[in-house]
C-alpha cells in the first residue's frame, strides 16, 4: 500500500499569516498522463471531509484561492494564505494512484 | 444540489451485523462510484471500498474483504454497506462519498456519516 506521511503545524497559527502543510508519499504519484494523483481534504470540527484540491494543484469548485497545492511526484505542500477562523480543522492528503486508496494521518490547524 | 443522506447511528452487539444506507440525490446515481470510508475515533480516514451502481462492480481494500458487503438499489438511488461479525475495532464513523467514473476522480461529495458503536 502507498503510505502517506503528513507533517505537523506549529500551532496555533496567527490569523492572517500563511500556513504550509506537507505530505509525502512512499511512491511517486505522477502518472504517465502527466497528472499527479494527490488530493487534499479539510475536515472541520464535527463535519464530514470536504474536497479542497485534486490532481495536486487544481482547486475544487467553490474553494477559496487562498488555498493552493504544489509538489513533485512524492513531496507535496498545501499552502493556506491569510489563515482565517473558518480554516480550522484537520487537513488530509490522499493518493489516488492505486488501490487501496490511502490517506495521510491528518494535520491539525489551530488559529490564534 | 448533490446530497448523500446516510442512515442514523447504530448501537450493535459484538458478533452481530449492521447495515447502513446512503441515499443519493441531485445527480445521476449510476454515473458515479460510491465509496465508503471509515474514521475511527479521533483518527484518520480509511478507504473501505467502492461500488459502481450501474453494474454492481466493486473494488475493495483487502483489509475489509470479508468484513464489508456493498450493494445498491438503483430504483431508490441508495447504496448500502453491511458490516459483519462486529468487534470493538469496528466502532467508528462511516462515510459514504462519491467520485466520477474516471479512475482518478476525487471524492467530491460526502455524506454526513454514520456512527456505529459496538458494545454489549
């Protein structure tokens, strides 16, 4: 199985500052079609996960442009610019290259 | 709008089975895979498996083969997951979610989750 490893944040993050969440995969997620099959989700407290970013850097519909995804085949970053109170929650990366689909352990974001 | 409405919380005894539902609306049910995801208390997300409503084809995480059974009722746009031989390790929140038919589509909508508690 592909293992997804996420880094921690130096919580709490001051409101208005930027935060970067890292994710590393045990196998390259770059496919032969040129796409990288890495997604990001946010799970706010008490809610279901919601899609933020797919194919490593494409924002999902309705997602603020304060969220951006980048990376290589195995190392990825989700950047949140000007963090706000509504960004609080746990962020998960997920690989979509092969079954079983796997998620990272999650990175918690708290705001000061 | 797209909605995935899941059944209510369940309290079940060890060794028993539980069947939960996920009713889809706002889109063509047969155009999307329905996946199920487990979240144990305070922990991360585990993909259980998925079903293609049009044919009943499934893909499973090996870890959940023999534990989870996935079915659909196309007439009511409802997906079901049955978990068997329950133990305390099965106590968790279970989400249904959907993804487009292409192999590498993300999970774009999620149900509200079903809390399953296994206790005598």
